[in-house]
C-alpha cells in the first residue's frame, strides 16, 4: 500500500495509469506521453529535483500535445496535494472551455477510490473540498481545499487577488495585453519550489510573447526557454511515393535538421493540402527553429531561407571571454592575457592561424543603439573567426578589447566607425596600433586623392555600398557568418517604407553593420597566407663572429 501511495505522487505514473483524454478520432484513451511531451516532463522533473520553482516558456509547432501534458501534470498536483490553486488561462473562450472539459474528463474517468471530495464543478471551476454543509463535520474532514480554475485572457482580474500554485498560460502569443496580464499572474505566484508557471504558444509574429521569449533566451526574466520543432511529433510523417524527387531546399532542410524522407513527405503533403501551397505559412505554423517561428511577413533584406539554414548549421564558439591586461597612463593595454567566461563579450569561432591575414570591422554605440560590436574575418577565406558584442558604456574598454583582439589575430587590419564618437579610433591611433584602416576621400573634379584619414565613416555614400556588398556575401557564401547572434539580426534587417535597409522596429543591427564594415574594408588587407621565411643556416665564420660579439 505504501508503495502504491508513493507511485501516486509520481506524475508520469499517475497520468499514464489514471488519466484519459479524447483522441483525434473521438475515442476516450489513456494519456500516453509522446517524445516531445516526455522531454518536457523530464525537464520539469529536473527543475524540481534542483529545488527550483518551475518557470518555463515554450515555443512550439502546432499540435504537439503540450496543453494535454501540462493539464495532466497540474491536475495530478491539484488532486493529490492540499491547498493547491491551479489557474489555466487560454487565449479564447472556446479554448478555455476545451481545457476545462479536459480537466473534467480527467476527474470523471478517475477510479472512484482516487477521486478527492468535490464541492462544486461549474463551467469554469472545480473545487476539491468536502461538500458537507455542517461546519463542524466539515472542519473535521475538510478535504483537499484545492481548486482548478479556467479563465480567458483579457477577462477582468484574471488571476488577481489569489495566491496561485500552478499557472498554465496557453497560446500566450495570441493574448491581448499579454504583458499586463502576465505581470498580474506572476505577482500571484510565490517564489516557492512547489510552484509552477508554464507559458506555451505557437508563434504569432513580433509581439509581447516574442519579447518575453527573447528575455528568457538572454537570461533576463528567470524563465527557461524551450523550443519544440514540428519534427519531434512522431505522427508527422508520410510514406514516400516511389520515384519522389526532392528539391534542393528539401535536401538542405534534411541535412540541417536530420530529417528522414518520410518527414519530408509529410512536410510536402502539409504545405500542399493544409496550407494552400504556402511554404512560408508552414515555417510559421510548424517551425524547425525558434528564428523560423518569428519570421516577419515584411520585406526582408537578406534571403531568410539561407539565413535560417545557416543558423541550423552554426556551432557554439570554441571559446568565450575577454582580454585582461595592465595599462599605461594613457590606457594602452600591456601584459595582455585571455580570460575565459561563458558570458564573455568576445566569441572565438576559430583560433588565429599562422600567417593568415585578418580584418576587423567595428560598429560603435550611438544613434539609438546601446551596443559596441566588432566582426572579425580571415581575409584569406572570408569566413568569420571572432565577434565582439558589448552592451556597456565604456568606450575605453571597447577600444582596449579591439586593440587586443586585433593583435591576437596576427595584427589584423582594424576599421572602427567614427560617426558617433571618434574616441575608440583616436585611442587606437594614440596607442600606435600597427594596422588601421585608411579612408580615402577623392576630389570630385580632379578625381585625385584629397585626404587620407583613419577610421570608417558610414555616410550616404558608403552605407549603401557596404550593405549591398554584405548582401552579396550572404547570397553567395552564407557560411561566411558563424555567429548565430549576427544571423538572427540579419533575419530582422528589413527594408522600411522608403526601401532603406535597417533593423525592424525594436530590433538591433549593430552586428550586421560591423559585418558590413568588415567586408567593406577587406581590400586594404592581403588575402594571401604569409609564408614563413626559412632560416638561412649561418656559416661557421658568421657563427664565430656572433660568439665573439657575445664575449
């Protein structure tokens, strides 16, 4: 008996033995966890085992069954533990009703000996409490005094005035006023290991849900971000018809995400039969990666399909950190060394190769931007080797890091933007950095060089040129960019109403501009790998002379 009681607290055991759901064919069947559901369950158990309150945001493809497993887990918690308050909040009245009916079916199909006392069950709430009207008898045996309540987002006071144990925020990307509603909900949940808040949704463009997801990805809101692609659903596959020929795009997708041909066949079938032949719609409804989920419907500057595939191919940096050093009176770094740090500002994708020529382009903070960036490439291959992303305010620190990074990569050619501040460039000149980009200004009449100045100037003449050049780079060799962060910026680099390429509202383009500057100044650096000159063997006479001088 004790062993059985222990198993009843096991969420998976309880769900798969006692909970029933309505299948797509309208049969009532036992709840069985599918692979994606099992992955979520394992992650939740891991958070609980670590003594953490469960705080998870899920970005997912359609119909992977997350509402079912979350409802199952929260139902289990509510009917096996006293004083649990569970709130389910959905995006529409129909969805609210559907989720409530799911919980009611859970209860109705429970074995009688597992059903807790129930005081009431109306259209949106189940209260697990002794229905006894006699106060004395009820006080002696009150029941669990737990409850499940289902509400619709946007309803008055949803979640306010309560102390909540579990919150399931369903399809939050489709809520009106998501931030305000969520702020109220989170304030009602204690910071306790026994509590859980799970936000889940399919994507709905660039909105408050995406902002919350981005904050989770950046570690700013305490939520664990989880992405579940369409191909984790085992039913999303079709038999392959004999003689089927796959397009180049399909083969690229297969390679990028490890798909088999039955999954490709389902994808092709779904686009043709369910989505009117709209492959863009498939990417939004059934994303393969988080970036694909939030694809804008506007006017992207780069080829987003190529960018997405390159994101899938990217790997983590081999090293992440920054340079540490002592300084002289003018702030020039000396005794430079590297310091590792997982959240460091510099990402190393490839260590400097002997004799290889490198180029660094830098974009400084200003004009609404709050980040200093640098993009560094191997000029022989054109492929990115390192990246600097700094969201602090010290221009001196940025200049010092650029100085060190340039020296580290075989004294790379360095071109730092001078539009909003000349300070970093002036410091590099003051410290006599050996190889700075020289901008040349020509006299329009004589077409002769009029002046030679250091640093990169982004203006009405140079900006279109370097942006167009970067477009060509990404069209022909998208593998040249190894940073997923830069690639994500490229996804939201769009043409505005005046057709000017720039970051979409609320987004950044600092890394894009650093990459554009880097590729725009390449011509002042060699593309050849420097051969090591062989050491000529000294003659005996020369060696004797050298030894004589030593004496």
